[in-house]
């Protein structure tokens, strides 16, 4: 296989491991503490990577501007909200369904572009959104029983609302981070993306630390007491970010994002063999339909 495929698989795997660590630690750290560790402990790894890029590519530190800081702030806050929502979702749904809901980001971002940015819509896109909608309905169900009443109740449930909000906020963060990267004038894509990640994670860690110090002191103490898990989450978060950036630098976005859906397969394995959680037939069909709809949108772009 080509190098970019291996790197994409590394990115998807690392991202999934990071999320699994956060899910595992939510009982010990709380929802906000488990969310914070991916930012706080990622700082040294993100900066080591960024400084290595500067050193070995012989490129200067990019000049920051107001537009960059604006989009970085929007993306950073949206990603914080997404992370908290995702961790909360694990209280209602099993691991793979939580990850699957986060994947609705691709569908929601495409839908937003079609509605507000007048992006042309074709039959494949419309079919993808239809399939994705059916997938969300199936993922929201509380069991294997399907009826109009059950669908109505499930779509209004707290878990479904949290899941869709998680996907929505993730789509905002992706768009904002892309805008932040493009607003930098200096350096190649890898340098600009690495700078965005390194600078952004400092701001995100600061926001989370302030919030925990003011509102959730017990969770803050637990974050530092259980530092080994925090370092693991931060390391895999940094590896995932760096690997995604390298993959996007080596190849076009659509194939990379398509291969990245491999994360759903990893999530199924972690759900069954690590967390020992059950996956219903309806959930499994919903996951397959969601992956199909995402691939249709990606390949249509």
C-alpha cells in the first residue's frame, strides 16, 4: 500500500485509542476532566512535532494574523464543546455508537454548505443524506424494536440530541481550523497545519484549566493525579493530529477521509473486546448505513 494510506490508518487508530482512553476515564475524571486531558497533555507532544517541522524543513515560524486567531478561537471552542458532548454521550450509548454519531460531522458539514453556501446538490448527494438520516434514526433507537412511536421517542431523546450536537460542533471546528490554516501566508501546508494545532491546543488547555479550576476542582485534581492516563491520551491525540496532517499533505482530501472511516471498524473491536459492550443488530446496520452515506458524500466532493 502507498505511504499515505498507512499514515491515514495510523491517524484513525490513534484517534480511536485517544477517544477510548477518554471514555474509560470518564468515571474517574468526570465528563469535563476526561475531555480536558486530550488538550492539556497534548501540549508538549504537539510543540515537539511543530518545532521538528520547523527544524527539518528549514521554514520560519509563520506570521500570525487577526484572521488566523479568530478562526483558531472558533475552531478551538467548537472542538472543546464537541469533546465534552462526545464524552457525555458515552453515558447513554456504547462506544462505537458514540463514535458513529461524531462521524455525522461529514454529513452535517455538507448539508450546511448546500443550504447556506449554495453548493450544488446532485442525486448522489441527496441519496447520501437520505441514507445518513436512516442511519441516525437506527442509531438513536433504544433497542431492536422499530416502530413509529419508538422512532419518535428516540429522536427526541437526550442521547440523540447530544450525538447530533457533537457532530454539528465537530463540523464547525473542522471548517474553522481549515480557515485558520488557510489564513496563514507563510510555509507549506504541513507547517501551517502543525502551527495551528500547536498554538490551538495551548488555548484549549488554558480554557479547560480555567473552567475546571472555577467550577470542578475535584476533576482538576483528578486530571493531575491520574497523569499517566492523561499522558497516554495526549500522546495519541498528538499522533493522530500529526498523522492526519501528513496524510492530507501527501494526498487529496477525499480519499484520505474515505480511508479514515476505518475508525468505525476499530471502534467495533474496542466496543466488543475492550469495553465488553454489546452491539445490537439495529446499531450495526445503522453504523454500516452511516459509513456508506459518509463515503458517498466524500466521493462526491
